[in-house]
C-alpha cells in the first residue's frame, strides 16, 4: 500500500468576521487567490516568513462559532511541493 504525505506550511493565523474574504468560495476569479493571500498576511498575528504562491494550493482551518458570536479563529497554510511516498 502506498501512502502519499503532503506538506503544508502555516503562513497566517488570525481572528476574522464570519463574512470576511476568507469565507468566499469564488477565488477562481482572476487575481482572487492573490487577494486572499494578501488578506491573510495582512490580518495575521504571526509572521513565519512563508510567501505562498498565488497558483499554489492552500488549506484553511477554522473554528466554529456559537450563537451570538461574529468572529472565528483561522489558520491558513500553503502546500509545499515535496511529495514523499511511504
């Protein structure tokens, strides 16, 4: 059995409103992924020196909100094209 391990590097972590750009689904529009990356880096409370590529893959982890909450905590990482098979 072959298992593919993909590596992602965290480049942003921040609190954001539930209606902000990070939750848009139409990032396939021209330049939208770069706008998303810029948004994440501008709002991030950390700087790990990672510069994601606009044509690369991103993964977003987000907390849920309970009744009455209008923000969520988000962590965003970019794919590192270093695939290893096990």
